[in-house]
C-alpha cells in the first residue's frame, strides 16, 4: 500500500505519540529498501525495537514527509539520499543503545 505525504506524517506522529519521547529520540530515514535500512544498517532487533515504514506515492512525496520530520520537528536522521525515483519509503525508529544511526 502506498501513502500520501499527509498519511505518512499522521502515521509517524501517531507512532511517536504511542512510544513517547521527544522528536530527537527518533531517527527518520528515507530509503528504497526499508528492511535493509532498519535491520542491516541501523541494527534494529525485529522483536524488541519499535519501528515503522511507509511507502509514499512518489519519491518527491517521501522527501517531503522526510523533510518535515528532520527540518521542522527536528527528528534525528540523515539528509535525503540521491534523487533516485526508487527512494520512496520513509521509516522511523526510536533510538536506543542497540541501534546505529
């Protein structure tokens, strides 16, 4: 299922509200392979760490949602990668000692 910018914002805001903490306690990323990003790159444990990802309608929609969390709400995260049209997933996880930014 693909989501609009507003739907992605809503889903991530609900996720953050559910698990608590400041926006800076969360890492919001942009990728074309969320499984690899979450579990290989950031070293999340599927069974312990809370995480979420949503596929956007377009690459630009994903970038817009990603920018909202990084620039306006000051979540942690890396700048958006290249402009590849395949990069259309926004993901979020609550940082911990186990995770790698």
